[in-house]
C-alpha cells in the first residue's frame, strides 16, 4: 500500500485545508454530509436578512448558516471568479434573495470546486443532503461537475418516531452521486434476495430460479436503499452525535466507488464514521472538521476500534505550550475539548455554568467478571487560567458528590507545592491490581510531552457525547 498520502485528521476550516494541503487529483472518493439545520421551519431559510452580524465560529452541532457579512463576501468571491458556478450563484441570488439558503449555497460552492480539483479523473463524490436543499445542491453540482457526470440521486429510506400532523413524516435523505469523468471506479454492490425458498427453488419476480446460485450472488443494489436503518439511541454503534450515519451506509458507498489502498476524503468529518469505515476496509483516508470536539471524538473512536494498529497524523492542533495558551485565550471551549482529547476523556456540557465542576468524564471497568461489573469513572476539570489549592478542594468535593473513583485537574500553570500536598491528602483509589492517586494534577505541557494520567489501564466504556 502506497504511503504517499498517509491517513490525516485536519482541524480547521475545510476550505482552507483543501486549498493548503490537499493536492490536485490525489483523492479517489469524496463523501460529505455538510451541516444543515433541517429541523427548523423550512421558510426560515428563505427569510431576507438585513444588517451586519458578527461571524461566530461554528460550534459543535450548530449547523445553521446565516446570511451575514461573511457569507456575503463568500458569495462575491465565487461570483467574481466567473464561469458556470458564478452563473449559477447569480441565478440563486435572483431566486432566493439574500437569505440563509443563499448563505448555505455560497458556503458550499467554493468547497465543491475544491473537491472537484482534488478528485482523480476516476474519482467519485457522494453529497448527502435532505429534501430541504437537495434540489439547489443538484443544480450547483451540475455546474461544478458537469450535468453529464451525474450518476444517481440515491434515496436512503429509514423509519422512526414521527410527531407531525400537517404533512407526511419525512423519512428519507438524498445522496447525490457524481463522478469526475465517465472512466470512474464502480464496483456493483449486491443485497440478498428475499424470495421464498421451496424445495431448493426460490420464487422472485414470478420466476423460479436456482436458489443456491442466486441467493448467494444477491441482487444488484439500486438507487433506493431501504435495508440500512438510521441509528437508534440504544445501538452500540451510536456515539451521541446527532447527525451520525450508520456504518453500513458508508460501507456500501466506499466499497462501490473505491478499491483497497485508495484515498477517501470526508471534509465534514463529524464523529468520523467515514474514516472508521475506510480504515476497516483498508482504504487510506483524510478527515477534516472545524471543532476540537469532533477531532477528540474521532481520535477516541479510532483508538477504541483499532488500537495502536491505526496510523494517522493530526494537523492543526496545538503542538506546543504557546499554541495551547493561544487557543485557551481565543476559544476556551475549544481549548477544553482539545485538552480532554489528550487524555481520551469525553466533554460533558457545552453551556456555560452548567458543568457543576465537571468538564469531562472517562468511564472504565477494572474488575473481572461479566455484564454485572460496576461501571466506574474518572472526572476531569480543565483550567486555562490561574489555579490554586481551592481548585483541588473543589474537585475533591465533586468526586465525593459524584461517587467517582479518580479526579484529574488539567491546567496550564505549574501546580504549587500546596496544590500537590492537597491532592496527595486525598489518598488512593485501589483498583483490582494496583493503587492510583485519587486526585491528580497534570499540566498541558506534561501532556504534550507524552505524560498521561495514572489510571486503571483496562477496558474503557464507549460512552457518548451529550447532545
């Protein structure tokens, strides 16, 4: 397997990452599920926007795009570049006005142009969307990739609870399948026949056919997919990410439009389903996301699923103490998520003041036995600014309140002697095999230097992010 393009996770704006790091015609397959808030009223997306708005950095799960100064500049840039995409954007401006929908399309247009650039001539792209914007995106894709390179409008059908009274429940997504040329990779995918087997024969489409031969082979997959349901809350695969797609969906796409050793790119990586499936299917991969929350989740997912076998590089994260301090200064929540990612912990809350002294948790089992083993936890507190003995005492109180086994304070400042003394006074937690300090203090610099927390090195529980 060629290592010219090793597996990479990028933190940052995917438009910037694509332009700076991903070479022309270096990718075999692109899958993207761009964020879009379809839970809101459809008409809100077409409301005219006025005045200037500050361009807030996109946080985890906040997937609404608004028409503001930033989107207006993006629109002007793509229009001034000229060509078919420019013509399409001007037409959208006439049709939908300066609305949130235009902001969304202005965001998508330059990214699709870059994705076409990085695709090989034999490459394919699958754009996952819902009925709210699929018709606009199809027109845009026609201009970027050429209408002649449109292959399928795939309909992914699923079921689930419905609470609507004014229309039919919306239970399908659209996946637009385009290629860069007509010389693209395509491996036919098959699904099992569901015929009735009687006396070695099966009845399907009114004809009797040899059961063993055709049941083994299966039927060629068509453009409507009904045999892969959406993830339910209690499924083991689910990670708590609201837009998470099932691995079976990505497996079909990756197997159909790439071969082993090919490069798969997901520019809106989210919780990392694409890269996890690509890794399992022996593809190389590139993942991009704009939040440390997502990067942290992807790192945890890869570690849990593949252990030390998976090799990849993370680009865009702080690699030195000055970098970490700058992140803490400019975006405290991103700093918090990044810090917790260094120790494999999961963030608990996003709202200010709602954490009750807990920034992250890590669950574990350290007793032999079966399903009745007690789930235990390590609680984390992250402090970017000044730290003192009071923070150790506060954490000790949280541990007692929550019934946790270990508490860890992650800080930027070097702990004082009094802090170390206070932490030591908490004693030890005795796991099944050894003892671990019940209260621990570790600095960001120590984490960057490779030090880690003192914890039971046993099975960690796959817990989820809160919504």
